[in-house]
C-alpha cells in the first residue's frame, strides 16, 4: 500500500470511529501531498512505509503534541483538546503553516509509532476479569503485552456505569466509563490484583510530563470523551503503581511463571495485529505451553480484545475472548467497539 492510499484509509477509519476533524485533515493532507505542497518535504522518505506504520496519524500526533505544549498557538484555536473549535478551511491553513515552520522537528517525531493507551478498552478487559472471577475466584497476577504506559493495568481502579444505574469498580475514580456494557449480566465480584506487570518495545512513563504529553498527543483532538478518560487515568496512575518493562512480547511471555494460589492473567488489546505472523504463532505457542503447566491452584488465563473472525468466512469483529487453563477451550465472551466502549456480553 502506498503512502497516499494508506493515509486515505486512515481518513476513513477516523471518520468511522468518530473523528471528523482528523478525517478532514487527513484528506486535505493527501491533496496537499499529491500537489507537491508543504507536506511533501515533511513526509519525504516515508513513501514506502507499510500501511500499519500509520504515517498520517504519526504526523497528526506530532502536530497535536506541539498544540498541547503551547508551541503552536496559531493552530490551538482550532483544536478542541485545548478549547478550540475546528474550522476546515482556516484550520488547514494554520496546520499547513505549522508544517512549513516546524518541518524538521515534525520529521523527527515521525519516527515514533503512535502510543495509544485507550482507556475505554478497559471496559472489555475489566469485564473479562469479572467473568473470570465467576469461575476462578483467586487473586490476580496481571501481565499485559503491548502496555505502552500501562494505564489499562489499573482497570480495577476505574468506575463502570451501566444504563440501569448499577456500577462496578472504584466508586470515586477519576475515570468514569458511562454505559460501559450491556447484554448478559455480570456477577459482581471482589477482585484483588496482587501484581501488575506489562511489557512494551517502547514503554511510555505516564508519571512524567513528557510521557503524559506523548500519550495525550495520540488521542484525536475532537474526541473529548477519550481525552477526559485519558487524563483521569493519568491521575489513577499516580496513585496505583504498575511495572512496565522494555521487552518484546515473546521475551516477556518466555519469562512468565505460574504462582501458587493466584490466577496468572495474560491480557492484551488491539496489539496482536502488529506482530508478524511468525511472532503470533510463537506467542500462541508460548501461552499454550504455559497453560499446559497450569493446575487448579496455579491457573492461567488468556484474555484479549482483538479484531478476529468467528469463522474463516465471517467479517472481522472486535471480540473479547477468554481461555482458562487447565483444560479450558477459548470462549467468546462478547464484542466491543474498537476503542472498547461499549462492550456487549453474549
């Protein structure tokens, strides 16, 4: 897929997921690039980048970083994330001026892949933990692949409100997920997470000013509910420690051990697709091998929210899947939005 086709595809995705501002910006970026405009020099050298490198979103995230840090005031008036309002014509003109003035700096930022700590995905992950607690009522050792800043490792410290007025999680949390899920009721459970460990090839420290800025810059500016969730999760992170290590997925999985009297949970959300097919096969094999060593007092669970097909012929869905060892087969628990919220339990 060439760069233009990849950016056009990203524009469609932004529109479908509720960001008309980014959909518009990406389409204008394509027009500018094809006409040899300012963006041509900024994107030079990235023409052959694979589609999943998300070069268009990298550039938009880099510009958003300048806006959030106060370095692009002429553009900030158009960014809802800092109180502005998007204007398709004037906003693009200001965006183009930033490209022209800050091109070399933006090119450097293009080397950093988007780090999306989508807190809404905790709706699926935390609900999955509650489902697990229905059958394995043990303290949890939580291990996450592709953690980025590890915000979702604190999922039990968020509040999940349901349409019927009931709620789960921490009552006074700074993260409130409205209409979190529907479908088959979930039995309330007391969850104790004894350990929170994550891995990422490029982890972000959410407790640092730079790390918080990085995570915020990759949230689409007109999706204010997502920004509010992220900012609330950054507050939670200051109070609830988690250990996120610089380690690739396979190394992380190879080093996992089971623990007496605990259920070891390996979870991940919308990251498996970024592994190569060989890495996916190896990762599955490592999890199955660890599961083969599980006992009733040292169980293992694999919980994920990933785009998958129910059958080879079916369309992809974002499925919430749980597998428990010893002996369990994978179970589809439900579905969720790509950003996690809402989830539906089957």
